[in-house]
C-alpha cells in the first residue's frame, strides 16, 4: 500500500468523505506515509462544522489557504463562542456558510456579532435555516439589514428556509441559484415577481412556497424575463400558484421545468395561460414517461424537460396529451397501476404519437381483452413503431397469445413491422413456448431477468 502514489491516497480520502473530516482522521493513523500524503491535500480539511468543534483548529491548520465551508448549528454552540473565536482569523476565506437552528436573523446577529464584523469577500454560497417562520416574509426597505446580508456582493447560491427576504437580497448581480423552502404563510405574488425580476441572472430556481390566491390573477402576463434560467422547480399546494408563476415568466427554450402539487389537480390547471409558451420551449419532445399512482408526467426533449406530479392516482388520457407537443415523440413509457390496461387507453395514446418508435409498458398486471388491437387495427396511428418493451409486467398466456396475433396481423399492414420485443422482469416471465412462437414474427425477442431496461434506442 505504501507504493501507491500520494494523489491516489488523496483521492481515497475524498471518497471517504468530502464534507466531514472525522473519517479522514482515521486514515491518517494507518502509517506515516498515509498521514503525510493525506495531510498534503488541504481540500480534505476545508469543511468546518460545529458538529466536530474539537477538530476545528486542526482542520483550519491543515486547510492552508483554500476556501472554507462553514456549517454552524446554533444549538451546538450552547453559548460557547470558542468555536467562533477559532474561526475569526480565517473568516476572509469563507466561501460557503450555513446557519441553522436559530429563531431569527436578528437573534443570530446579537448572539454572534463578531462572526459578521469582518468582511467575507469570497462568500459564494449562503444557506439559512430558521426554526420559526417570520410574521413578514418580505422586510420593508427601511428595515435595518442584518449583518449576515452585508457580505453578499459575490454570492452565487442562496438557500433560505423560513427566512424573510430582505431588501438587500434584491438585485444581486452574481446570484445564479435560489432555493426557498419551508414557508407556510403565503407570499404576495407581485412582490415575489419583483424579487425574481431584480435577479435576472438566475439559472436555477427551486421553490416550496405558496402565494396569496387573489394576487396571482392581478399580475400582468409575461412581465418577467429570466434569460439565463435553466431550471425552475416548484412545489405548491394549489395549481393556481404554478399557473400564475408560469404565466408571468418568459420561459427560455430548453428549460428544465418541474411542477409538483401536494393536492390533487390536473396538468391543464397548472399550465400557464395561454399554454403555448410550454409548447414552444419544450419542442421537440422525444420521450414521454407516465405513471398513474401517484400521477407523474415527464416530457423529455433534446434541450429541455417538463415534469408534473400530483399525489392522487389518475389515468392519463388523450386530452392531457393535447397540451404537449407530441408530434416528435419517439418513446413512450406507460405505468397504469392500479388500473387495467384498456384498448381505449392505448388508442387515445397512440393517435397522439405519430412518430412513436418505442412503446414501454411497466408494472401492468391486468389486461383488458383487445388491448393490443390498436397496434394492428389502427396501424397508421403509430406507423413507425418498431420496439415494444414489457417491464415487470405479468403477461397471462391469453394476453401473450393476443399480442402474438396482433404482431402477425401488423406484418400484413402498411405500418412498420415490429423489429424488437423486450421482456424485463425479476418475477414472472412469459411462458418459454409462447416466446418461441413470438420469435416467428419478430426478428429480436429479448428476455431479461433483472429490473433495468436495456437501451431501446
């Protein structure tokens, strides 16, 4: 082991932990060579936390001049400010700062005044986790700025949990990542849109908030332009919150858009008004994945992605597909549990997918009679279909024979022949004799005993 290059041992220490130095200390006790090699990498010691206060002096010494990541939980201090005193000579090197377990920002400023008495010119990541939600989510411009917000000129990432938005957070030119979570009191919609508009360089926005319902419909459409936005993720209780936010933002092409509703709703109720902007930014969509319980729709394109989730089971049907640009979809995944897979579902789906090449059916245990008929009786609805995959499906002999008959009938139509059929399951697989009969009509039939779909492209 002593013949390993020092950089290999350094990488091993990084794999053990890149945020907690305590496991790395054990590695340094193996031998002198390991200790000198691991200690030569200052980045292994750049994470300082109140959870291991006794290691703070050692970590600061071995971290050298590299940027520091500081994690402070107020409850860990218990009035003992020796940790802060050790940290103060190195505060200029703080690049990431996380504060948690405090009742309010003002209390932190009173309890830890020395921490914010010195500038943090290298601070790029700030995370604040407040215990109790404030009475006012947005502070007035006349309110005094807490010291923690006085060193944010180079801030790139801001994560707030139950922490009010102060006026100084408006218009940070370097801010590219914003995450807000844990708020139960509603935001004033217009004020929040103004906040987004003032931080125009945002690339990632993750929200777990709700808005005052009456104010959502009063905001003009498409008033905010975030040209650098690449990901917008929103968890909300009411569909009008998602609809209002998406209606007020110019969505750039290729965005990763994620909407999750904690109450039952439909895809249509969450889309912006008008929904044409969704069609424009997502085109072309090449893959759609649907799950019935809980309901999930994932539309994946060459440049962007749209995900929708709600907790209540619901069978995906034709009208929902009308809201998305499906003319370029080449791959469709359907998981209809707990419902029976029916011919109506297959027909309404296939008629909206003219370019479909791959159909994946997952976790189906109940098959209605004639469920595969649309593959043969309506061949022009999916003329390019070449691959059908069954993923963890329980195919009865009757369903298997019906599928074989449909495949044979399809060969005599104007549609493309099925080129490949894949069976993937860790449980019940179709009868071997029936699989052999299917091979008379399909060039490639794969049977795999695992839980992962192969590459179907």
